[in-house]
C-alpha cells in the first residue's frame, strides 16, 4: 500500500467549486498513477477552515467507482500564513509502484506547496 498525495485550491467557497476542484484533483491523481478505484483502500480529505460550503469527500463520492471507497473529511490546522481555500487529499492505494515512482498531484495555487515536484 502506498500513499498518494494531492492538493488543490478553490477561488470561492461554494459547494460547486469545492466538488469540482476535488473531482479534478482526484481524477488527475488516478490518471497519472494508473489507479483504479478498486485499488483504493481509503481516501482522506482535509480543508482549510475557510472552506465551509461543502465536504470535499461529497464531491469525490459523485465520481464513478467511489460508491464503496471509504472517504473521510477533516479540518486542516490553522497555521498563520498558510495557503487559503486549500483542499488536500491522501489516497491509500494498492499499487506496484515504488514510492519514488508515485506522481503526487498539486493543482492551482496548491502547486506552490511542493515546488520540488514541478519538474517530476
């Protein structure tokens, strides 16, 4: 089992924006790592305290194949100066990929969280 990380940001605190951003980052995580939903053990979503209009996991639940994936939402700790309106994702997946071969996905302003991954 491997941890696959992703993050994204939303420009507005609406259910539609939260669900769309969550679906986009999750789809990209699965695509870039050739992961099938049957191989996901669990998915954990966290959101900054300024995201209040919807649960990110409820957006993921709408994706094909996510009806039986265990999903969990949590609040990110409030750290002074931290990125606003940020959704983070951790997928626990069964994959033959080695840790160094996993492609973590950071979209929108969240790409600034891991500049070391931009060229990988």
